[in-house]
C-alpha cells in the first residue's frame, strides 16, 4: 500500500517549518547534557592523545 504523503525528512526546512524549542526545553536539555558529559571532562586524557596535542602546540608555536 503506497502513501501520497512525503517523508518528513524530504520536506524543506525553513524558519516556518523548523521545530522550535522553548527556552525551558533548551535549559532542561542543557542541564541534562551537562550532567551526562561533565564526568567525561574529569577523566584523564589518553597519553597518546596528550602527546599529539602537545606536538600540535609546539608546531603552532613554530609557525609565523
């Protein structure tokens, strides 16, 4: 059985059709994301990644 209705992902997104989050929803979402990701910030950085980041800083310092 086919449907004449287009898939919503095919619809163009503009300021009239784009979903809007209320300020309260954005605030709650921000709190929940911080609660989820804050513990990750306390984890130690992988030693190899730390080395690469240090090398990047050194390389940037040598650039004019």
